[in-house]
């Protein structure tokens, strides 16, 4: 359904409601679907109290952050209590409620050796994967054919001029990784990423000397120190060393997977406060 894709692209949670089975008379046949978000509903599973209960329960699942599917069974009768769907059809309906989790969004700026290796790893995961490069030869269909069997939803952005403009087009909460072939391009991307304010994390590949130059330039351009500190460099796991592109990519991917897990299962407030004091 288009609504599912829309929620996915906007990184908003929802619930897919499907009529699993019908016995007797019912407003909709098996297979009918509806999508419920916090502030909207798309399509219908039959209207009336049946649908009202499904919407109410779906929004309860959203509020609780539940990820497990749930089955609701209804006897459609005008004598049933409200929560059992007061409708006079006389049939029985079984609904499947499937929470649609927000999938991670990652943008790789620079599809060189490391970028391609990282894309190959991330493409095996259910993510929104944005690949950005200013060089047309890095984004050819032949070169990206290694991603043909991707589980991820892959978006290719070829921007010969001003690739930093792509930053503003990324979904809120995207994890951006800056690893282009050009230091000036990297610097412009870091500046744009910090000014955008809607990215989850910003990672920069490179040496400590490169970062020292970038930090000074960003400060000279008016970026506050607390904002500059949002850039993570180097990226990856600190105990996984090596300069081979595949090794760097594995390290960066593992780092991202840790971030994804933290997004799915945020620490309780009292745990976060304890960690903040350490």
C-alpha cells in the first residue's frame, strides 16, 4: 500500500490492519487492509464499530511502542458490547494488527571503495539507504549491481554540483556518513549537516589532522562548539583497526548497528541519567 511506503519514507510508525478471515456476513472480505497512524487512517476494513475498535487498539500499540503483531476476533452482533464490535452483520471477523516499525535511514556521501563496501553490508538490512556521489562513474548501474539483491530500499543520488543540497532532502533522523574523495566536499557536507538540524548522527572518515582543520573551519564559519561536537570521527569500533576498505566498512557498519539497536530500545530515563554522571 502507498500509505505503508509513505510512512516508511517519513520514518513514522504505523499499524497495518488486515482482515485475516471471515465467517458469515462481514463488511469486508478477507485480505482487506487498512493502515493506522497516530494522526491518520488509510483505507478501511469495514467501518463502524469494528473499525473503530481496530483503530483504537492500533493507536494503543503505537503509544506503547509494541512491535509484536496482535490478532483481534469479533462477533458482529447488535447485542455485542462496543469493544466486541456492535454491528448487525451476524458474522465473525478476525483482524491481524501488524506494527510497522520505523526503519533506520542511512546516507553514505562518497561511494568510493569504503562507501561501496559499506553499502554492500547495509544493503542486507531493512534500512532506507541513500547513496550520494558527485562522480557519475561511482554510481553506474554496473558498479551498483552488487546491490541488486538488497533488502534495503536503496536511493541513488547523483549530484555533480553541490552534493550538500541532498542533506536537506534526507528523512528526519538519518545517520549521515561523510567519506567523499574530496576534503572540500567533506567540509561542505559537514557544514550542511550541522546546519540542517534534522539528522540523528553525523560521521566523518579521516585522520585527526583532517578533523582538526575541519573543526577550525567550522568554528570560523560560525558553527557553535556544541554543534561541532555532534560530528563523530573517526567512525567505527575503536578496537577494530585496519586500513583495508572492507575492514573500515565492517567497523562502520557495526557502529551503525549499535546505534540502530539503541534507537529501537532506548535506555530507561534513570539509566540514562546514571550514565550521564559517569
